[in-house]
């Protein structure tokens, strides 16, 4: 089956040069996960309706999101699972491989560096950084070397780092952001609490586990409260 498309690469620009929202790009990632599941199950073709029903998605939204980037699939047949997977990987920039460095070789940083799912999806953890002399020179269980933060800028340039992950205490986070920006990094993933500032042209994504847990706690508290109401 042929798929007609004009994939836009990883720059989040749709056909015609229109900017695509972050919500759209996030949904593309969800679609890719679903297609991976179907591919493993041996499914060759899938319609937007079947994809939506099986994974609790919205068929119209799927068609709209994909239409930003070209014409995919064949009417009456659906999308070729592997073809669509390949195009989504190009759109999300995963086809070229993404090189990642983690700052902070504590428990969280070490766990992230050894997570096998990153490599499977095209993210290569190439370096860990820390300021503690006792950690520098060691390796994670998966073999990622811990490098002195003093070498950060040189290593970022030498190893063509694309994304920096912050797994440091809140007090050190802004300094790491500043060092990353100075080294030419334009994409950061932050696991540290607090509000960090980045200049225009730099993307910062925050992952606050405490906020997520508090949201779940709120849900449980409201459930108990509702049950007790007359």
C-alpha cells in the first residue's frame, strides 16, 4: 500500500509552514505508541476508527492531526501501520536519533540513564554529569560515564548533545539551565521543582512528580468527601 505524505521532519511545522501546537505533537507521540503495539501484534493496516476504538482516542482528531502533515492512508483501507510509524518518527525527529545528557548522577539521574525505553524510541543517553568528585569517573549500571560538570560545555559540543535532562536539587537547577543555554542547548527536560527561566528559542519541559501525586491525592480526597455527602 502506498502512502502519500510530505513529512515535515522534527521542526513541528506542518505542510504550508503552519506552526503545530504542542498538544498536537503530544498526540502524535500517543499515536506512535499505539502503532507500535499494533505492529508487535502483527497488524498490517488500521483505520482511524479502529485505532480510536482500540486505544480510546478520537477518530476525527486522529485524521485532523495527520492531515497537518500530508495525506496518509487509502480510503476504505486505512493506514499502513509500519508506513505511518515511519512517517511519525520522521515528523517527531526520531529518525535521526536524539542524543541526551543528564545532569545529576543521583538516584533519579542514574535510573533515567539506564532506562531501556529511551534507546528503543531513538534517544541515546550519552553522558551523565555531576559535581561530586566521588562520582566522577564512575559509570551507571548501563555503562553511562559520569563526567565532571566542569567539562559540560566541551562535552556538549564534542558529543553533539541535543537535549539536557535536569535531575538536580532545586537550588542548582537554574545554574544548569544557564550553562546549557550557554553551551547551545535548545531543549531541556526538568525534574527539579520550581520555576526556571529560559530565553526565547529554548524549550523547557517540566516534570513535577510531586504535583502529579498531589493531583492524585486530591482525586482520592474528593472521592472520600463525595461518598460522605448526604
